[in-house]
């Protein structure tokens, strides 16, 4: 559309230049007229008919003749043949009535318009068409007093007519220049030279460059350029159609790619989520295994894997220190759909600093050792007392045996022995109590060993 508008502007500029050349040619060179216009009076003798068709009789006049009409003729410049354009009766003979139209001295023909200006006795001009003699207009009388006009002159040229009375060029009051009867019009407006054509009613019509004539710009055929532009436009339209089809296909492809990407994303996230749920360290035991699952959109995945601390292997003491505290893990995840997609993982993690669980266990061991030391001290004291009690019992037994042998000899000794037996009974009760405490200590020691093992 922009290309067509630009060509229209170029086309108008060329027509404007052509019209200006034509105007310059008309005003520079003399246009030869094939006819010319004359005016005068006609005398009649006897009877006859005027140019307007009125019968007259001049026989009663002196000499039998008189002026019967004032006439306007068109004369062929080649043959001299005269054609009546207009005839105005006078009252010079019987049967005639003066038309009131005069051809006073000062009447003239406007060669630009072809109109005849007839000066009247009241200082007005009756303007008649040089084409058919019809009255065009009557000018207003000038506001002059005691003056007899001898002529009229136009300032500038309003229009130029041909010998047929049709205008060739005319400049209107708005400054527009009209070429021809049904005009080709040009006018400068707003810094632009407009060009258009009108018909007999003044309505604008199309301008058509006749076939067989080439309109050139800088030596380039405008029509060829337009045709080439039309070809280019057709090619561009075809390319646009092709591009539109390609864009549509790309849009479909992008849409399908987005669906595929979302599908792959859901698959990947489900597989990864399942893997992240697997253990990465051995935990409290030497080995740990686990099962996990992951879900993303319409996809779900399962995972299985294990982890182990390197310290649980026999060769760990041969490894560098930082590897002795390391853990290794491995696992796999797979989709729970018909799609056989799966993922593997393997890794190693390192522990730095002192383990919180081992610190706690160490503290518990110290406390347990302290308590065991106290228990051992009590046990040792009890053992010492048992040993002394046993020795005393042995001594007492020896004494009792001696006293039994001499029991019969002394009642007082028997009573003393009974007292000692009672004392021994008391010691026995104390020994039973100590035995019960020893059993408790033994149980406590067994529990401590279990805690230490844990």
C-alpha cells in the first residue's frame, strides 16, 4: 500500500510538470485562429428580412433604404465565408422595433475568451459569446459622471478559448488552473501542487495515461516499475503466506515441545524425588538400606538403595583419616508406568568433627566406670569383712571345739559359748545381707557391660 501511494505521488508530480510545459508553450507561441469575429450594421433596401427573422420595408425611406440591424459574424479566415452569430434589429425601416442593443465606439472583442463586448449608451457592456452570439452577461455601469466610454480593457488573462468558443485554459478565483473545457485542474495548496480532473458538471474523475505512452521518471518506465512492484508484492504475499504456514507449524511444534518438556520434567522430578529419599550414611548400624518414592504430576517413581560407613569394613584402618569417617551410597529409581525409564546414583559423604552420638556414649562410659569403681570398692570392703568374719568364725570354731571339749567342765563357759554363737548368727545375717548386695552388684555389672556393648 505504501509503495502504491508513493507511485501515485510521483505520477501526479509528472503530470503537473507536463501541464506546466503545455501552459508555457501556449503562452509563448502564437495560436493561429481559423476564424475571426466581425461586427457592424446592415442596411436594407426595399423589403426584406433581418438576421433575426424580422420583415422590414425600407421603400418609404429616402432613397428606399435604411439601417435594419446591428450584427455579429464569425468569418472563416481561409475562405472569407461569414456566419451570423447574432442580429439585433433597429428601427431604421418600417416593420422593425429597435432592440436597444448598440455597438458604440469602444466595443471590442476579447481575444482570450472570444466574447464580444458591445458598449451601450449607458456606459455598460453587453457581453456576447463569440461561439453562438448568446448574451453572456451585462456589466455594471462604472460610477462615473459626464463621461462617455470609448473602450474596456481587462487586467491579465482570465481564460483562453479556442476558435470554437470552448476554453483552453482558465484561472479560477481560487487560483486553480483549468486546462480544457472539461478540465485538468492543478492548484498549489499547503505547500503541495495538487492535480486532478473534472467533468462537465465539475465532479472529479480519474486520470488515465493512454496506452502506448510511457510515463518515465529519470528515464525509468513508471508502468514497468509498477508491474515489477506488483510482481514483488505478489512474491511477498506468497512469501508471507509461506511464512504464515511456517509460523503455524512452528507454533504447533513449540506447543508439542512444551508438552514433551513438561512430560520429561515430570518424569525427571519424580525419579529425582525418589532418589533423594534413600539413605546416604550407614546410621547406627554398619549398613543401611531404604526404599523411597517420588511423584510429579501424573508420573510416580520408586527407588531402592543402600549406604554404608567405610569404618565398618576391615580395610578402613588402611585408608586416610578423612576416608575412615566417610560413607558410600548407591541406589536406583524407576518409573511405575509402562515407560521403562530409570536412574542410577552413587555417592560418598564425609563426616568432620566429633560425632555427637559418640560423645554422648563416651560420657555415659565415664559415669559407668565411676559407678563401677565405687561398686568395686564396696565389694572389696565387703570381701575384706567376709574374710575377717570367716577367720573369726574359724577362730571361734576352734574355741568352740575347745569349749565343747570342756563344756561339761564349765557351765559358765557354755553360756559364754552360747553368747558367741549368737554373735556368730548375727554375723551370718550380716553375711547374707552382704551376699544379697553382692548379687545386686553382679547384676549391675552385667547391665553396665550391656550398655557399654551398645
